[in-house]
C-alpha cells in the first residue's frame, strides 16, 4: 500500500487572525508569528498547522488572495485564518 502523501501550504496570517487570536509565537525563536504553514493530506484535509515569524518561515506557497472568487474565500478560511476544520461548499 502506498504511503499517504501530504503537502505544505504556507501563507501570511490574515489580519483578522492576528487581531482575533493576537500573539502567536514562532516555533523556532518565539517571536510574533506572521506566517502559517498548513500540512494537508492528499484529499486537502487538515493535518496540522505551525506558525512562524517572517525570518523563519518556509517560502510562501500561497499569494495573498484577491477575494475575487468563492474559491479564494475558502482558501483564506482554511489556510490564512488558522482554521482546523474542513470547509465545504453547500449547493
């Protein structure tokens, strides 16, 4: 059986997350974090999240969303606001 695959999505913390959750310490140095690294499985399900300061963060994989489409909003909720749950569209 093949090993499950995971991928890391790295994005800037959304300003609402910074405002609501406040100070989150970088796992490397303890400075205020501004980046969230989200590990997701092959089905894009949440596995874990880690926060980093700008100096210790991995390279960003997500550009700042324009909010121009529903998909951008879902990505913001899942990966920039620090959500630890799945977001699904209801139709």
